[in-house]
C-alpha cells in the first residue's frame, strides 16, 4: 500500500489528519478531523490495520485566494511510517495546507537555491545562488551556503539515505517566523511554477519528478 497517515499539528494544539501518498510523495487533501488507530474499528466495521484518517472530510476551497502572508499559519506535518516531520503553511481562506507537502522539498530546494542577505540583513531565496531573489529583490550580501547542486537528494543504496557528502538540508519553513527571513520568497517558491528548460542556464538537468510533484501541490 502507498498511503500512510499524515498528522498536521497547529500552534494551538489542534490536530488534523490527511493521507500521504508514497506514489507521488505528497500529502493529499482533504483534511480529516479524526484518526482511527491500528487495532481499532473503522466506521465500515473493519479492523484498522494501520493508522488512518477518518470522519467527514473537512471542507476546503482550492480556488480561494491565498490569505495574506501574515495570516498564513505555520504548522508541522508528521508522516508515517518513519515519523518524518517538516513545517508547512496552512491557508485559512482556502482551509488547505499550501505546502510544502513532502519532506523531500528540503533536498530539492537545496539543489537549486541559496539564501542571500540584503542590506538590511534579510535572507532572500535565490535560484542558483544569485540575484534576483524569488520575490524580485536584488540582494548582494553574504550567501548562507545552502546551495549544493549535486548530489542533493540522490540517494545512496548502501546507506538508504542522501550520499555522505551531502550537507544537511534544513527545513527552511521552520524559520517562517524568523525576523530575518523573507516570507514572500518562501511563499512565491511554493506558488510559482518551475521555469521551463529553455529559461534555465546551462547546468545539470533539473529534477523533473520534483517539478511534477510541486505542480500537483499547486492544483
């Protein structure tokens, strides 16, 4: 089976639940208010063989305009079976988690982006470690060292994880509330489609599977 439980935790302690598909490596909508734990009885009367989101699906509106940046809610997503945890943004106007919808985003972002400070010390997300930033700013300060185009999220068969030389890929959305992070950059990265191959400079081929996953988030 390619579906596991994802638990979305809000700052006030509220939990919502969703399916996570290992086929597309993405959390799926809708959200659910309840969970049936392994060994309990499902609404169908069958025994639950793995934790599963249950109850009436919570309403959401994929076509609603996204909430203002300052109204987006930072949540955590925990995905079974390995308890992978990452931070994401919940949009109150659409009642959806707008992303990231997978922990893999950390490695994919590291392959193509760096953070560069502007004159006020704000860190902007910059593709291929150079200006302009995703938000349109032109930062010219120090780079953070996030950018690592290879091997990034390519996995080692020996360790079943990123290659040993891969630097740690941070969960940048965990810093959403940090005063020196450009929120418009992170939000634009979530919402804007990847550039086409014709728009990209000469470099290694992009992670096309990641582009497909990200576009699926955007509906």
